[in-house]
C-alpha cells in the first residue's frame, strides 16, 4: 500500500494530549508514512521538536505564525534558528500573512516578521512553509523578491487559480487540506486543477480542517484518505497515484532521503 505524507500538521496542539501514543500507532496502521509537525511560535516549535525526535516517522518545522507575530524579539528569532539545527527540523514555518482577524498583529508587524524569517531561510538554505489568509496581494509582493532563492509550500491554499499560477511560476509547491472535500470548495478545486502533479502536497492542518464526512471533528493524518480520493477524482488519477506522488513531492521539498 502507498504511504501518505501529511505535509502539515500540529500534533503539538493540546487536542492530541490525551490519546497521543495511541493515535500515533493508529496512524501507522492507517497507511500514514511520514508527518511534518509544524510549529507556530517558539513554544510549539519546541514541542514539535520533542515529538519528532521521539517518533521515527515525524519531522518538524520551526517558525513564527503571522498571528503570533506580536512582540517578536531577536531572541525569539535566534531560538527559531537554533531549532533549525536539529536534524529532524526540515523547514522554517509556518510563516506568512493573515489579515482575517481584527485583533491580528498589524500588517506591518506581520510583514516584518515574515521577511525576517524568509531571509533566515535563504541564509540557512532551508525550505519554508507559508500561511496566506486574506493577504494574497501583499504576500505576492513580498514573495516575488524570493523567487528562485527559496523553496517552499503555500499550505492550505485558499487563493484563486490566478494567484496559484503566479506562485507556481515562482517555484512554490501548493498544499491542500480537507477543504477540497467541502461543499463550497469550488475555488480550491479550480486552483487544484492547475497545480502541476509534481508540485502538489496533501496535508491535514490537524487538529483543524477535518474532511467530509468527518467535518467539524478533530482531524488527524489518517483522514487524508478522504482528501486523496477527492483529489484523485478531480484530477482523473487514482487515489494511490495521488498518495504516491504527494509523498515523493514532500520528500523532495523537505530534503528527506
Ligand atoms: Ni497550520
């Protein structure tokens, strides 16, 4: 059976505390082969590091999420850089811009922290995991200066097919979650169809974004079978082809042998 690479998860979330060990066993039995466990601030990046070092099928990323970009100090960034030295750390993320919430850090604050971490990724030659929500124009404006200098994924892609094309031309991979199974997924599906098969990633963003028919429940990587099936139906591939290709793509992006 082909193995799934969940390219974006948050097993550092307290939602997994109670049954974590049991769940990890369940994931391996459900065909999950590798997991990227993403940090969103210093604290969750450290938890992800510990979890990845205790699990032979888990890697982690370290970074500061735009919604955690308040009061980021040089010490915080130095700590993220220190975490990237761990052999299990394979990306800087998640980083980006998120203008959805009224109480989010101001755009200028988010941009500064995003650019600082992009520059860190260039300097360390590491891929990035990028979060963009309701901030596509500003993100494209920033990212165009990094095209060709950086590898990365735009995770849980929610933009238009047009923006998707621009990001692909900049060299990015595009990640899709259970959102593609939702009834209002038309926009995501339009974007999905223009992604070259060798740039496509599959992800949960768990504990959030559980696919249909589990929408609203706690999500975990085993539910990616539903997402892979939906992608396969849309792309005219088999589920096994989607799982195998996205596994190879994530390994290539994250430099995993
Ligand atoms: Ni995430």
